[in-house]
C-alpha cells in the first residue's frame, strides 16, 4: 500500500521526478523527537519509516550494530572513512582548520554522502553551508575522479556544469561561493557565480574563459542563463543541485523561476542527480516544492531543529518604544544608540555595540543613511562607530562592500532593508532595531534572528509611531515584547510646543533637516504603500507632525491627486496637492505620482505575495484532518516538521 501511494504520487507530480531507483531504501525521517512524541504522531500501521533516538537505542541493545552504523559524525577527519576525497578533507581540516562538526553538519552530511535526496530543516547560522558543500563536491568528484586534481581546471567549460546551488539573495550566493572556493582549492573544481545586479556579459565571459563545474546563483539569473540559447551555460552531466533557504525563496516570489529552472535541467530519469533542499521552516509550500524536486522513493527528511529548543523570539529580550508620531522616531533611535554606547564606555566588558537597523522601505534606508552621516560626528566621543547601508537598489559591488566592512567591524550600525533579514551571517550583532512595524509577524522574527547567534547575547528593539500601534498589537500578539519608557523624553516629545529638547534629539532633528529634500520626499511616498485607508489618516497626521512641526518644512511633500487616488487616499485630509510646492528652495521634491517604493500599493499588513487560501501556512489544513494516515514520504514530512507554522506561538502572554 505504501509503495503504491509513492508511485501514485510520482505519476501525479512533476515530470522531473526520477524513475524508481535501483537502490531500494525506505524514506528515512530523522528527528529530535522523543519516543512519546513519536507515538503520538505515527500510526502503527505506517511502515517504512525509521525514527532514531538515543533513548530507543538504550532499550534495544540488539540493534547496537545498526545504531553504530548509523551513528552521526562528529569530526571532519572522519569523512575520510566515508570515502570523501583527501583533497576535500585537507581543505577543511588543514585549510579552514575546522575540526568538530556542528549539529547540522553531523546529522546531514552522512546521509547526503550516501546519495539520498534530502529535505533538511535547519536554521541559519548553524553551519549548513558546509553541510551541503561537502556532499555535493564529493559527488561531483565521485562521478568524475579526474576533477580531484588541479589539472582538471584546464579542461573546464561553461557547458559542463556538474553542480548548481540556488540561493535567494546575491549576498548569500556570494557567501556560499567564497566558501566553496576554499574547499575546492586543492581540486580541479571551478566555481562561478550567477547573480542579479552584476553584468551578465562579464559573467559569461569569465565563465567561458575559466569554465565552470559548480555554479552558485540566484533564481532569476540562473533561469535567465539556462533559458538563453546563446549563453553557453549547460549542465548535461548535472550530478547534484542544492536549494538553500527554500522557504525564503518562495516568500520573495521565486516559485515561477524555480519551476522554470527544474524544467530546463536534464531529465533526471536519464541523468540521475541528487537534490538537497534546506529550509529553516517547512510550510506547505516548501513541501509542495519538494514534491517537484526530490525523488519520492529516495529521500531523507532530517530535522535539525529541536522542537524543545527555545526559539530566538522567545529567549531574546525585546522592547517596544511607542512614539507620538514619526517626528519622534529618529530622535528615539539615536537616544537608544547613544545610551548603548555610553553603557559600553562605562563598562568595557560589554560586547561592542553592533546594530542592524531594519527600515520599512528602501527610501527610508537612504534617508537614515543621510541622517547618520551627520550624526556620526556626535558619537565620535565613543570611538569609531561607523554606519553602512544595504538595500536592493544598490549595485552588487556596493552591497558586497558594505556587507564585508560591517561583517569585519567590531562596532557599527547597518541600515538595511529586508535584503539581509536572512541568510547572511554578520557576527556579534548585539542589537536588532526595527524602525516601524514589519509587514507581518514572520518578518519580525526573521529580522530578530540576526542577533543572539552562536550562543552570544543580543536584544531586539521595535520603534513605532502611534499610527502603527493597532497593527503592531494585532500582528505581533503573543510575542514577549515589553514596553520600554526609558526614552520617552524623545518618544513622546510634542514638537508643536516649546518643550526642551535633549542634545541628541536636537541634533538628529537638525540632521534630518539638512538631508537632501529628494530623500525626504522619497521616504514619504514609499511609506504609503504599507497602510490601508483607515490607517491612512493617522499616517498623514503623523507625517504632518514630522514635516511641519519638527522639520519646519511648512507642509508635507507634494502628492498629485492621481498618485493619491492610486493609493486609495482620496478620503485622507491634509494631503498636499499644491503643485507650486512640488519643488521648493530646499530641493524638497515631493514626487509626481510615481511608483514609490518596491512594496507597491498593497494594504498595510496585507500579504504582499498574494491572497492566502484556507490551507496556507497560517493555520488552514489541507490534509483532511488530524487523524488521517500519511499517504507518502511528503505527507509524513508534513506531520513531522517542526515550526511549520511560521507565525509562531500565539499563546496569550503579556505583550504591548
């Protein structure tokens, strides 16, 4: 019955499924789950699934031989006994000087080396890059042993790609490629990059000149190259492919590109390839993606996320500062920054202040960067605390330079959009500061995950205006976010009055006044795509307080009637439609009804990736009920996944 279900699944799914392998082996699900939890999940009638636990091994000594055979690795040196080529092992142990494996590496490398396809649930920052690089590189060498020697570099060509790694962002792809190059240093394997934001012609010239065995890229550029008959990029002997951050790729809208890529790859029924899919969470859309990519009769689902672990958003101290209006948000941000720097000047034992400040739009990243250039002088008394910016509209070299410099710095501030929310590893980030309420709950959690990594301390801060409070309470309900009133002198200051202002508040207000008017107007226009009509009036009132009372501009930026109508703002009073103020003496150019920010005109808090059906990852069920037996390995994966509902724990807890 089980095998019939698998075959039926294979017939109904994409044509990219491989034919049944000559090597018959049941799907294996390896999990941290305790025996009692397993009993509650797995009906006794389901055969073919092996679930491993230390407790089970203790009560079943007769299985000690199998347990020894399936024991997880712990040291990279042990890879030699599994047949990994000495040149690869030497690159790891002698070149990179890695000795002990992380938990993710220990649990995933061995089954991947055995040739199984894999769906692995693994969080970022756990060493998963090496976990998929080792097996994919070894598989390429095993298929063609000549690739183990450096001489193979001279025979490489752009039409003989043996491995592909797909990543959601340019930065993460670059990070993976750099790591891959280090591992390939003693071999003949050639690594190339294929990412957006770089010159396609230059990339193709380099690839044709140097050849390529392993191509690391983003979905858009890879799809473009594979679909271009003149690119010369081909993979007729493709041995392995990796999808990293699969949930993130789907979240940012790459499903179409991924489907196109798999359709353009060699038929796996003719050229067997291994697929490794890594994802921090396993929502239903990731399971559906797995159905299209992995071999249904030959894959492992391996969980490296302990369901009993305390999640980052549960253990990291989190604070929210509620500001009177947008006029108070930048002063509050810099009061916080200077407070933290002062703490460290008095207590050098604290980790150096290193913050990621997530802005709501690209326009706000540019504005914040402009303000910070002026404010950086005020914090020189605390030493060198530089500022950087990263967003999607920068060129790839600009983004790479900022990322590299911030990564290497001991202290500093990175103003960023959600380009860096996941995937990129910045060590020793002490603070994640979110400026404005995120689009949705999972975005807040992903951002927060950039701090408190590798067992180090960290904290999260949320700075919001009154206009955002209702949505923040609804979207972030249940998270342990505590109100903080330490900066109320700045957060609740009435700029319309003659109330006394602190040195920092006065300085940041003057710094904002000096920023190019175009950046102010771009930030103003970009924010409108994030609010619905009911919140629109509150937003306009909040913005008016900022531009008129704090910045003393006399009016909010110009917005044409057509642009207002496009954003459903016709009923919002107080908008500036006076065309004579389009450009004033300060260069205060308010926009001409343009597109605004990349977030478009979706309603505030809405789903920017389309409407959700009743069976999506936020609670609806499409599996026919809690007691239905799993039909196949993918169905089983759906039951066994940990953290599939990315909205997190909704238990009633004290919050703001």
